[in-house]
């Protein structure tokens, strides 16, 4: 009976309950720490995905710029860039031929067709 009386000793029960309370608090602190670490991991994974997409976008832009620079190093590329900048030709147009306008045909004035010839006819010395 001595063993049974030790189990029901009030002081011993008190310390058991205190120990259980301390263990429960430690478990809660541990769980909250694990939860915070889990949330940080999710945030870092999201930031990692964003960074990967941003890096892919920058790589694509770099490749495009390198292609544009390589194109501008040729005479054809320079001409195309100038045409695009000054809107002188259409996209994909290969050759533009500019033709001078034809000189207007001169017409001989008759004596009654214009005022000047009529005045000269009236006043021949002027």
C-alpha cells in the first residue's frame, strides 16, 4: 500500500501537473516555431519562383538586344532601323525607288488665252 499512497501524494501530484504544464508549453513553443519556419519556407519558395521568372525574362531581353545589336552591325540592319525610325518604308520592303516628278508640259499661250498676252497685244511697247 505504500506504493499506492506515493501515487496519491498531493505534492507529487502537484509536481506532475506542473511538469505536464511545462511540457505542454514546450510543445506549443515548438509547434509555433515549426509553423513560422514553414511559412518562411513557403515565402522563400514563392520569391524563388518570382526570381526565376524575372531571370528568364532578363535572359530573353538580353538575347533580343544581342540580336538587335548584331543586326545593327550590318548595312541592311542600319537601313532597316533608319526606315523604321523615320517611317520611310514598310516592314519587309526590300527596295524603294524614288522617281523624280516629270516636268510639267509648257503650253503656248494664244493671244486670247491670257490677260498678259492680251495686254501685250494692246500695248506692244510696254
